C-alpha cells in the first residue's frame, strides 16, 4: 500500500529577469508527470526583488523526490530547487 506525503519545494530562478509564470507552467507539467495532486504555487520574496517559487502538493510516497528535483533543475531559468518540507499525510 502506498501513501501520500505533503511536499513543499522551493525553486530559485537564475535572476530577476526570469518569467516566474513560465517556470510555474513547466513545473506544473513536471509535477503532474510524477502523479502529484493538489499542486499550488506561491511566489515568495527573497531579497532585492528576487522571488522564489514555493510548490505545495500531495506527493506519492513511493516516488523519489530526487527525480523531481532533477527535472525542476532542468527547467530553463531555474538556478536550483530543494525540498523544504516532507510530511506523511494522514486521512
């Protein structure tokens, strides 16, 4: 039996001139390809006008987060991505 985890990831763009909505579009497609559900995006100010994208979703527990990190890092304009919260979901 597989479970679901509540996953939060942060994506940092390569600079201020990057279209965050374009990154979100590609990130949504990537997350859906791994069967993530209830995907939402939030833009979080970092410093000096730079914003990060925070992704929240229900993630299949049996799927490695390393794979999605690699896929997100491959998106044009992405400097890095990292898991910031990973919790077992109940219910």
